[in-house]
């Protein structure tokens, strides 16, 4: 459905934050329920990003994703997200196929 994420300007910028493609398309794009920044409890990712410009949205999205990543064995807490596609935002559900990718 459309352009691959890496060919879309915002998608490429989101990938440039270091978040794995798998995390973006299988978790973040589906509006997961996440732990919010600043001790704000839990809520919708989309609500947390609402009314932000593109630059602020990228920063917040990366920070929220890292806060909510499921750590893999051997990965340091707070370290960079896994590029293996196994990490995902807490509370999210992965669809059976990758939307938007050809």
C-alpha cells in the first residue's frame, strides 16, 4: 500500500533514529498502548504524538519506543534497540503481515 517506509521522507527519518523497521511497521504504526514520557502513565502512542511537528514527533517517537522496548537477552537496558526485529513496544500486537512493504 504505497511507498516502502525507507523511501518516504518521514519514514526514512524515523528509520534514521535507529528504530528497526520491524518495530515501526508491526508496533508503532498500529497505535500501541505505551508507557508515556515524563511519568505520564500509559496511553495511546498517537495521542502522545498529536499536535507535534515532524522533528518533535521523530524525537518523541524514538524516546517512547526505547522506553517501551522489550529487552532481548544480552542487550543492555537503555541500549540501542535491536535491529533483529524481535523487540516491540510493550502492549502492542503484531499483525500477521507487514503492511506497506513490497
